C-alpha cells in the first residue's frame, strides 16, 4: 500500500492491514466482575501494545496486552492488574 508520492504507508509496515483495515474494537471479559466490555483499539500504536485500562463496570484496573496479526486481526489478553 502506498501513500503520498508512492511512499509506503507506515501503518501498513508496522501493522499489516491485510485486505481491509486492522481491527479497531474487541470484546473482553473483566477478570474481576466477569462482565463483557468493548475495548477501543489503536492499530496505529504498533503491532504489540501493553497498557492499563479500568473496567467500565466495576472500575478495577486491567493489564491489557494487544497483539496484531499479519492479517490485521487482533489478540487481546486481559488480566487482573495484580496477576501480571
């Protein structure tokens, strides 16, 4: 995929988009309250990401690890912060 002037798109280099765009949302179950939550993903932040996010239901902190596959799919690993 090319951008301006035929230069490679840096997003495509870092996170291959496959035949569409990289996945931008994912569902995950809170390890504390067991409720499902929608995570908003940022594929532009790189193919492997790790951050802390609070559960929108019980407000307890999650340790979130995001890994993008070569086809733009995403794997989400969500753990209780004290398990990491």
